[in-house]
């Protein structure tokens, strides 16, 4: 019985997150221009936020891995 409730909760949570990501993406479609040193490029605000999030996760993971190896 517990496993069925657990599965339903996971499905509900996944669908809720998917809905929030879809709404976030639809509300942040405006194109922004990024200037870094001599590079200029344009992309949607939602994609920019996603790329910053992924970069932060990767940097955090790498730093955590380095700290764990140092122990």
C-alpha cells in the first residue's frame, strides 16, 4: 500500500514541477542580449536562467568532488 502512495506522490510531484517549468518558460520568452568582454549574444531569458542554474550545479558538484577527494 505504501508503495502505491509513494508512486502517486512522485507522479504528482513530477507533473507539478513540469507544469511550473512550462509556466516559467512561457512567461520568460523575452529575448535578452548578453555582453561579455567582446562577445555579444541574444537568447531567451528562460534559457539564460536555465544555463546559469546548470553552470552553478556543475561548479558545485566539481567543488564538492574535489573537497571529498581531499579528505
